[in-house]
């Protein structure tokens, strides 16, 4: 999810636009950041399983620790784990090569530069951010960690294969058959 700080995260409140004078959208003023940290996450899109872990900063040691956590969670019968990653410098460190030597079932696939839309985890981050942070105010990093853990537990309790693409909206079912033109008299 990237860097997250203890602050207010505005939600969405309905504003009545039919009332005159029209209401204005309001947001609580939040001065400054209190605590800060970094959230790492992984998504297994075919099963819907997700794993998140909060760390005090972004560093390769924490990244490798997170990869080891994911490796423990993925069943041993899975022969190959493909990790799709962006071109962050930490994703190309020498320690990652050592990790690959020790964990032979891992293979890292790097997406092209400036192509975040190709990474399936980006829309999932949006969903997790909404579940964990939206409409809440955090005073400490510990509160953010708890919110992320709760959101991850909620997602895993209601998991489903993650579908990439546009959200399916509820529509009336289409009638099958050929359209019939009205008769003209």
C-alpha cells in the first residue's frame, strides 16, 4: 500500500444538491502527520487470499521478511510462485537474489516502467485502503496496523477470485431474441 501516516482519511458523505442554497462538501482539518510506516502486501488472485504486514519503513530487510512470510503461507504443493513487481530499486537488490537461491519456487516478473495499470495488485490496494482507512482518523501507527490487520482478516473471510477490469454493475437482464419493430399503419 506504500507509505501510510497516522492522520485523517476522509470518507464519502452524501451532499444534498437539491436543497437551496446547496450544501458544500466539508472535510475535517488535520494538521501534520503523527506516525508513519509502510504496508507490504501480496494477493493470490485465483483464490483471493491476501497477506499484509506493516513495517516502520521501506527497506529491503523488511521486504525479504515479508516474502518469507508469504512463502510460509503458500501451500507446499504449489510448485511455482510468480511475483509481479514494479521496478522499485528494492525489488532488484542483491539480497533478493540470495532469497531466490534459497526459495527455488519463486520467480519474479517485472512490469514495464510507467505501467502500474498492468499490476493486478493496484486495484486491490484501492479496495484494501478503502476497507482499512476510509472515513477514519488515526493518532498512532499502532491503530493503522490494527486497521490493516482487520481489513485483511475481513477480506480473507469474504475472499473470492479477484477479477481484473471494470466493476460489474447491476443491470436488468437483456432479453434474448430479435428486436421487433412496431407496425406502421
